[in-house]
C-alpha cells in the first residue's frame, strides 16, 4: 500500500517490465559492519599474529636447544678482590669474599655460557698510619658473566674434561660498606675475565681472573682507589638436559 499522492519512480528492465524504485534507497543497501565489530576483528588478527610469532619463537628456540647440548651448572665459591691504585700511605689487602649462583652452558666442543651470581667482595686498606685504623670495604651485588669457552680435553659429556673460557661481565652493586657516607660508587661496573675449568664426572671446579673496566668510584678527584681486580674460584655440579 502506498499513498496516492506519493510519486513512485520505476526502472525499466530488459524484459520490458517495470521495477519500482524505493523511496528510501538507504534501506535497500547492505548493512554496514559495526565499528566495534571491526575493532574486534582487528584485535583478533593481532592476537593471531602474536600467537604465530610466539609459536615461531618457540620452534626456533626448540630447534636450537635440540641441536646444542644444554647444561645447567649451579655453583658456590669464594673470591679475592683488591684495587688497582694503592692509597698514599698503606696498601690494599684482599679479603675472602663469596659468591653463589649458576650458569647455563649451550654447546659441545665450543660453548656459550651466561650466568648469574650474587657476589660479596671485600678489600681491606691496611697500614694507613699510626693514628688511622684499618678500613674494610665491602661491595655486594649481582654479577652477570657471559663466557665463550672451548673444551681442550673432552667435551660436555666426558667423564674428565679441561676447558678454557673468557668473556665480558657486568656487576650491579646492591650494597656497600666501609666507604664514606658521601662517597658515591658506580652502581654498574663492567669487566673482562678469563679462566679455566676442570670437569670430573658431574663435578666441576673453575677459576678465573677479572679485570674491571670501570672505576669503583664516581668522583676520583680526592680519593681514587682505581678499578677492582678479582679472582673467582667456585665449584658445582653439571646437570645436562
């Protein structure tokens, strides 16, 4: 039904018949997709892409892990540290510190071995003068070594093996003791180290020497102890995966 006063438009079809045209053409158009639905589709696509990238990363890591031998190495040990510059009077004397942590070795004959240790270093300033008592400097923090090594004798599964290794390290200071209250030290210190390791069954022993590339103190205008030098000795167990 329609109003007689309404004017209707017609379209002439190829068959000769007349097709009435709607007065409201927008009603005949396909409904547009809601904006919220479009956004949901976009988020869904992003989630799918994120899932695919995560899956690819796991596949790549899994492939690497199956190709390279992985060994977990928890360890505990001691260290001896002193400074590169002696005081005007007296001397720096290394005191025994300690460390606990572990590393993960990737590889066979050649290997890469990142690690994380909590370390306490201790150094004593002695013979400063007749009226000046000895002072002990303590620095604690997280040591992050990244070693590249080579098995000279044996390999990662041998009952007996001898290894040499070296690489860079970072030391993040978490606490200090013995320094003047207004003495600021570098909270991030970097160095290089080299060492050797002996493997006997699942037990290993390692010793390394580290040269710091960063001054201990930030302000060296009045007091300058220089850079730290450390010997690390630790032992632990090898847990192959």
